[in-house]
C-alpha cells in the first residue's frame, strides 16, 4: 500500500493558508498567538463566539467512505464545563446538512496539525 499523501496542513503561522496545497482558509475574528514550543504565531485563539476559519470545499477534501485522519491540537482557557459546539464541520449546501467532526464550545487556543 502506498504511503498516504498529506491533503492539507494549516500551520496557522500568522495566517490560515494551507501549507500543503491550495485549500487556504479565511480567518474571521481570530488572533494568532504563540504556539506549542514557543513558536511565534504558531496557533490561533478563538473567542468561543464567532471566531472561525472557513475553507472552501474542494475535491481533495471529499474523503468519502475511505479511512482518513484529522489531527487537531486544542488548549482551552477554561475547564470543559459547557455545551459542546463545532471544532470542525463540513456543510453540504446541496443537501443542506452539516457533518460535525469534533464539537467544543469555550474560548480555545487551536493548532491544526
């Protein structure tokens, strides 16, 4: 079996660009901050209300029913004592439904690996 290819990588070094391809994100109400290991602008701080990174749909992001892995590192400012909300989701405008991948609600520091 061939080694899997990296589909996308958002390193969040001061922007929401895809370091592995053309799936650049548009950050809204994000503050870039120190990441793991002290990397300058190596993480994004979300306010828990209206912060998001929107990535347009692309054929390479349609994983279908095949195995795939998504890795996200999250550090929350507060203990998890609230209702969960989306960390990662994919909206299908044709079927008008959303697939939720990870759910969390609170201000967080997030690094997408």
